[in-house]
């Protein structure tokens, strides 16, 4: 009996096939085969989850707490998240109707877009920014409108840029602040300006605040803090960066009850509930993890200042990042493209940084360096950078 040959190219979703792989991954693939390499590429805390949080997860397993929880997450955890948001950021959300515990912040972003967007809608996304926003928007049939922010503006979404790209098809604006990869933040006066632009619209905001606890020199200000923006803001956050819990896959989303109610349907059918063990650990993080946050942030702050100073001393212009744990130096003076710089730095000096082009238009001429690594690794990476830049300078000398 003859069987047909499966034509997977025609079988697979066209939208999925059209999505390009993450530009970050190729550098990690190269890194795997290099002994003695230093990675400033991984966007993950180098701290281990604090023991008291791990212990809470272990204890829940020992007690046999291994069943599903309610779809929205354990009531005890939602209460603690609500209390945390009020305590740390002066935000008030009803744990019963305005919060969902999710599998990381990424699930929350995906659900928010699917709950809001229809084919033909437009989503404004400031870039450079995290790689997931455009493909998730396009998977709904919406159009991702990439808005290039400028280093001179601190990579902020300015009212002028917003007005230029706002149309009657705009349904959603992504606000990725504090920003990966630039370290840029938005402050109250920035949201005052955006609120004036949006005043007569019903455009929603998706505020990805996964780095909210990692701001330096000032307290994080959310669009949900702004009286003119609160009712249009969907706030996404989680435990990965603030509590060094990346592998626990714990996040949450807060927002207007009508929107959260629709997102909960997607969560029910797609996920059921977030991992039970992780939820017990997250309760402990919310109750008793504030000291851990401060300790890690102080350590990051010292590394941030050290890396910025080192990059500037090496001759790479660098805006001082005010949030997250990334620096985004300008490498245009080297005469290399971002991809060329990253590939050569990795292969010749065994240091991995990420090309700015991985984060969308506007990233060319920049690279992302993550300082969630030891001071020893930062020091050695800067030494290798000095030698790498000296090699490039030698190549470019006039004969």
C-alpha cells in the first residue's frame, strides 16, 4: 500500500512559518562550543532563588500539595500579590476579579494580546525592545507597528512618536519599561504626555513591568499609577527578575475586570492553572521577599556603574541605564555592524554580547550587555574588550 508524502509546508500555519527565529539564539548556539567564554548575553539573574522561597516549595511537596489550584491561581497568592502591589508600587487591584496568576510573564503578554486583538488591528511597539511582542501580536492577525525610539530621548516612547503612528486602527500600545535591552525607563511626566495624546481614544496599554523592582535612583512609576491611564492599563509582572525565580515560571497579570475576565477564559482552556509548587513558593516570595529584592538590586547597581564606566573608558558611548540589568553601548564608532561586532567579539575574544538588531529596528549600531554576572566576569570581559577594540583600531589605521 502506498502512503502519501506529508507536505508539512502546506500543513503548518502560515503565520507561524512566517515568524523569524529569535536573533538572540544564534549567539548562544555559537557560545556552546567555546571553552573559556564569558557570556554577557543571558538575561537571567545569576543569583539562586533565596532559600526561604525554595524551602516553601519543597515543604509544599513534602505535604503532598500537588493538585490543581483554581484557574486564576490560589486565593492566598492572589491576596499576597495584591498586597505586594499596594505596598511596593501604590497600586490597588481586587484579587478576586482583577488578577490572574500565569505561567511567567510571557503567558500574560500572549493572553492579553489574544484577548484584545482582532485581524486588522494595529499594535504600537517601541523598539528596541524584547523580542516576543511582534510575533505574539502578529499571531492574532494584528499588525505590529514598530516605532523606533532614539538614544537621545533615553529610548522612551515620546508623545511625538506616538502621535505620528497612532491611527484609527490602533488597539494596543506595548510599554516595555524598564526596557530590555536599553535599560530605559518612563517617568510620571512621560506618562502625563502620553495621557494627553490618548485622552479621546479607547486604546489599551500593555505594560510589561517584569523589571519594575530593578530601577536605580528612583521608584518605578507604572502607567497604572496615572489617573488618566489606569483604566486602560494591563499590567504584567512576575517573579523571575525580582526574586531570581526564572525556572519556577511564575507571573501575573492585573487590569480592568472586564479584560481580566476574558483573559481568564484563555488561561482556563490553554493552561488550566499555574504550577502548584511554584505558587506556594511565590506566596513566600510575596510575604517575606522584600529584603531579597533590595539585596539583589544593590548588587546589580554596583555592577551597572562599573560596567558603564568600563565601556566609556574603552571608548564606547553608553547611556546610563536606569532600569533592568542591561547596558546598551553604541558601537558605531568601530566601523562594524552590530552583528559583525558580536560575532567577532565572540570568536576572537570569547565574550558573548547580543546584537542590537535582535531587538528590532533602531538596534543597529548597538549591542546588549547583561550585568547579571559576577564582578570578576565583568572585569575580565572589559579587559578582553580593550584588546578587541585595539585589534579593530589597528586594522583601521592608515597604511
